[in-house]
């Protein structure tokens, strides 16, 4: 079903909590201070599609009509241009062209992939995680479930929920395919676990109508992966993400620069980027409830309250965000972490898991043609206490034995309490472009053998899956953990952050 419509901005906390829609129409939203948003989505019903009906088979695509012009008093001046481009109220008459950023967010990431892989789960409340919820479907969210909630509480609220351990490598494959589709719209794509920012500024001649281009992206993702994404288009990163949240799941919204002030001013303070639970409690204790009310504080006052992030909050509460979209060819960190199926203090289990995680991180590093200078190991004890240490190598490396030796040394320094471990993780950082391991003068042959061994293992795993080869201390995990061609099925997802 096709439709064209224009609506005012959604009231906070509304559309993003609705069950997944199944066809094409715009849901009515509550007007807010005259701000308008261009919308285009495939929504028709508030209910969930019939079981067995693939997302790729959803009807139609929709293009959003341009919104009505705002009253003059609702527009912002050039000095408050949220895009940071100096082009005034989204206008074309400025010296610089207005900035446009698209934010693509994969809906209910892990859970929606599990529903796509197993059609019997569609329409059912699905939880991915162990100990706590890593991701849950929109059917589960209808019962009040959310990421980070303890599974014991989740089962109390939703006894019929299907709980799955998850398949981290499968999720990574889905995400990479979706991000590849994003790169067809822009060369500048900055990706995270389940979301991406696309810099669209300067691509008007290529795409024409950005709303139509975003709709085409959503349709391509649904067609090729069966997964839905929500897209927000705005004059900067922050506003693109924020406006997208008002139409989750499976929605599309656009916010122009001249509409930003009216859109942001009355939204809850918790929705401002950089305001977490702790900052929100502090601000609400000072009777600051909305983003607009934060504007009463001068920049020095916010900096005194929150340190350097206070300067960012001063700008963001005015809708301004000049952070660029950066296609990060070299990541800041590559991390692998998981919680144990049962809290343990058994050295063989702890060291075996550490070696497995180091191996996964090293392989990801080699796949990017990088070597790492710094290794960090972190532990979380069963009583909630955490410990973390880092150490830098004399020469960068990406071979398992070198980085594992350093990780074991860090583990020995950290694991000193007579308390069992709940979780363990490793992070590699300080990356440089692939540099052959530099050994000491008489160690060069050994360095070459290590590199050749890792290359051979990578070839085998590329052909047959990471789980085809398990070696070293990780063999201690084989009897107690389920594994498949992707490797061990860990209790919590082991993904790069």
C-alpha cells in the first residue's frame, strides 16, 4: 500500500515503544510547537504481521511530502543553525550548503535476526542474552522488557518469553551486509554495533530527494536480509538519531534545520545525547526536566557540574552538533568479552576463555590488516566488583601467542581475589597498518613461524568457520560449551564495540 503524508513531530516516548508494524501508512502523532517532520514508512497496522510472513514481502514503499512551512517565530536564526554549517534556517541562500546526516538503526537487532532465522519465533516475545537481556523483540518490549534487565525480572514480567543465548558471528554478518548497503548511499559511513551514520551533504545531485533515498535503503535492507531498519534524517548526527527514535520501529522521519528548535525544546532531558542515568538524576534534582530548560545554564556552570562534557551539553541542548561522520578505516578498539555460563574460579576455564577471546580479537585484527600495540584485560567478579589493566607491547603484533602471553600476564596481576569470576574480556588498541612482527635478532625465524601458523589457521577458518579449529587452553572449553562452525556459543555476545 502506498501513501503520502506529512505529520507533526511525535510526542516523546511514543512510537518507539509500539509493536512492529506490518505494512504502509503513517501513524498519527501529536503536534509539538508547530515543528514538522517529513515521514515515510511502511506502517499500516499497530499489530504484528502474520506468522510466517517475511519482512521482505511487506507491501510498498512510501515517500513523504514536504511539511508545511513553520510560522516565522518558530524558526531559528543563522547563529543557532544546528548543522553547524552557517547556512541559517536550513536555507539554500547561505554561503555553505546545509548539512544532512542520515542515521540508520537496526530494529531489535539480535532478537529480530533470531526471528528471521526461525519463522516460528515471529510474533512471539524473544530475548537474546544470559544473565541480562542483550536484546529483546518488540513483542517482549510490550511487557516492559528492555536491554540490561535481569533475566529473572524478565521472566517474571513475561513468563512466555523465548530466551536464546545468541549467535554473535551471525549477527555480525547481518550487520556488515546492512552497512554495505548503507555505503551505496554515501562514501562516508560511520558504523557501530547496530547503527550507522551516513553523511549525505553534497550528494543532492546523486539522490535528489533524501527521503526517497532513505526509503530505498530500508526496502533494500528488508529485501536482502529480512530485517527492518529505522532511519532518521537531520541537520546533524544528534538530531538525525533523535528524530529517528520517534518513529521506531520500521519508520522514517526527516527534520529540517529550521524545525530543530521546536522539535527539541520540550523533549525529556534523558533524550539529550550525553545525558545518562547519573546526569539525568542530577539535573532532575535541580528541577531540569526538559532539554529546553537546560538552556538556562551558562556553559561554565555546566562545565563545573559535569566537567568537559558540560560544554557539549551546552551546545547539544541548543540542537547544535558539529561532530563529523568519519568512516573509521582503523577502529579505536577491538574487544571480545563474555560472561561465563556459571561463575567460576577454575584456572583452566578462565585461561581457556581468555585464550579463545584473544584468538577472536587477533583474527579480527588480522582481517583488517592491522597490528595492535596495547592489550587490556578486564574481569568482573560475581560480587559485582570489576578490575582492568592494560599493557603496551614494545612492537605491534597481531599473532595469537604474543598477545596471549601479555594477556595471561595481565590476568595474573588482576585475578587476585578469592571470589569467582562472572565475566572476562580483552581489548586490543593502538592499531597500526599491518607491520610484520619485529622479533629480536635471534627470534626472527620464530616470529616468521608464528605468522605463518596464524595465516594457515585463518585460511582454514575462512573456509570452514572459526569453530573448525580449537587449540591451546581453549580446548578446556570444548566439553562444557556448545559450539558450531562459528565457534563456541557464548553466554553473552562477543562483538567489537
